[in-house]
């Protein structure tokens, strides 16, 4: 199946399919009439000599400068060249592909006044694998992600650099190899292409997608830790969670009950007299659930943004008006990405506390640092250090980007969102969280091994076995980095979750 874009119905899953799996894209037939109507409004305004921002004026503080009709096309090219001022490492190819798809989809709504050829060029680049080199740094996220989008458009006009078939090359050469003719921008089209929130939203959509999947691993890892630490299941009782009624908390508790069905380990301490566990175990549904609620909220914001018109000015064909506004401002995504960063950080924070309990013999009842030769061997001592370091790094990255603003364009743009920085931070935090959860899996699996011959719950047996297919039990000290990386790969492939869900069924509705 092909992803058909009409500006109204794009989904996060479709973004993932195009960005990561090279699914083909087409422009919906239903969108073409509205695109043409909006372009007709721009052409009429030019013929009538009306002053329209970004069409026959300068930009930002230079909006009061009129541009002659013969220079309108040059104005658009100059805009793209001058705004290509990004620096730093390029965005990953998947993020740029998502950005291109989102920009094409926004233009397909028919409020931007561009010709269909502009949208079709972006689609052709997606379908042939021409991906612009887009530096990550340089956007303040107010008049859209100007610098990143300008670098994207450079390739469309046969300039800049692009990735093609695994190689980085001149943009024009990449287009030629793919059989694509560079676009010649006309009035309004340059500004329509770079006023928008697509870079921050593309990255945000991918992070949200991955975060929702990660929550399942968080639930399984937390359950495995509770089992290894011989914790009580009492705090998962359905009645407790029903009287608070937060959806995420209820869902997480329900999922943990599915994973923690009765087991030999649980039966072994049925009459131990323990009343309650530490918060990192007892409050897992409350903490993980709150993060899940936050992720779902961010998902709803992203779902609105990916089908929004975010450039300026906007063209309204019902009365042939062109109106300047501020839909390019990234504040909705900036706030959501900062919230997502905090929610993800908390998943790692509570996970690290469970890791600490697993390796600490005074808390776990297990051999010190999960090795039988403590002193001679250090076991998993330093794995907890690594988790602590990642959690501490997340605390720094969780400082919100959106509370900062530096005026730009001679104070014409006097409040900016920093949304792209917020999205980049959320992405970095997500990668750190994956590693912390991998460390928890590693330690919890070792803890369960040390309770042998007692068996964990059947779902956890499946998860444990999947881990042991790639990472053997720690018998003697060895470098742990490869083990952590292998478990991260298992998480990213979804194999641990899939193995568990063969017993439990779907853990969450995501």
C-alpha cells in the first residue's frame, strides 16, 4: 500500500512507515483541486498588484520592503539560500524523510498557494531515496524551522547536499542520479516551504512512536525486578487503582498483573510476613502510568500538528484572501516535547532505583552485585553506575527548552519556541532510557537465575528466555557493554515484548 497524502489524514504510523521503511507516497487526487485554487489566489494577487507578505515583500523585519514583479522568483531563491545557515551534525535520514513527508502533507491541505509541482517534487525525492543533508542546529522554532527546512529546499532547487544510495553528494548530482528535475521556485513557494514546524514534528512523531513501544518493555522489566526481588503483588490489586482512576496507572497495573501471574518464586515467599515493598516496586503503576498518560497526551498534540497548515501567509480560497498569522510558531510542539522529555526521564529514574535494589545485598537478599564470587569479582556493580550516570544526564536534558526565548529578526520575532531543541533533547533522553531499561533487564534476569530452581511467572519465563538467547548468565566477570547493547537491540526489535505477549496477549492499547 502507498501512503496517500491529502493534508487531513496522515498518521504517526504512516510517518514511521515512510521515514524508516521507505513506503511509497502519492498525492491524493482529492487534494489537487484545492491546491490549484490556492495557487490561483496567489497568481491573481500578483496580477492585481496587491501587496502580500512573502510574495512581493521582504521577510521578517524586511516585510515593509516591496519587491518588483520581475524579482519575485529571485526573492524565493534568495530566501532559501540565505536561510540555509544550519550547523552541526545532520539529522538522521529517517527524521529528514519524515520532515519531507510532513511538509508535503501540509502543502497538500491547499492553504499555501504553491503549485502541485512543488509537492510532487518532494514526493518524488521520497520515493527515489534522495534525502537532503539537514544540519540539526540553527532553529529557534518560531517562524517555523527556517534553517532546517531551507537546507531541505536547497536540494529541491538543485543545490546543497543530499544522501543517495548510502552516499553523501552534491544535491544536484543526487537529483540527476534519481532522474528528478530541480524545481524552479515561483512567487510564494520558497516561504511556503520553510515556514513550518516539520523538523521538530517529524522528530517528535518518531520519538512518540518509540516511547509508546518502550513503555511495554518498562512494564516487563519492572515486573521482572519485582519477581527477582521477591516483592508482593498486593499493590497491583485492581481495587487500589480503580479508586484513583488515572487511565495510565490502571493500564500499567493491569499489564503487570498479566505479566506477574502466580509463580514458584511468588509461592516461595507467600508467608514471609512482608507487608509492602519500596516505592520503586510498589508505586511502579503510579509512576509508569503517569508517564504513559503524558506520552499519550503528547501523541494527541503531534497527531493534530501533522495535519495542520503551519506556514505564513495562508491562502483562503472561499473569499480569495491571503492572511498573515503565526501558525508557524512551534510552541504546541515545544511544550509537548519538553513534557515528553520529563515523562521519559522518570521511567529511567525509577528503573535505576530498582537496579540499585537488585545489586545491593542489603536490599535484595541476593548475592552482592549479582555475582557468587563477590570481592574476587565485581559482577554488575558498575552497570548500576552506568544507569545512574544516564539518569543524571537525563536530569540535565530535562530542563525545558520552551521556557527560553531569544528574540530574532531585529525583534520582529520577539518570542520563539525552541521547539526543535526540545524535540532533540527528548530524542536523546529516549536513547538513554532504553539503555537504563536494558540494564534493568540484565540485572533482573540475573536475579531470577539466582533464584533457580524456582521459576518465575510463565510470561517472565518467556521474556527471560529471550534475553538469554542473546546474553548468557553472568558466571564470571566480563565486559557488560556488549550485553547492554544486545538487550537494547532486542528491545528495539520488539522481541522481548512479543515473547511475553504470546502468553499475556497485548499488554497495552497503544
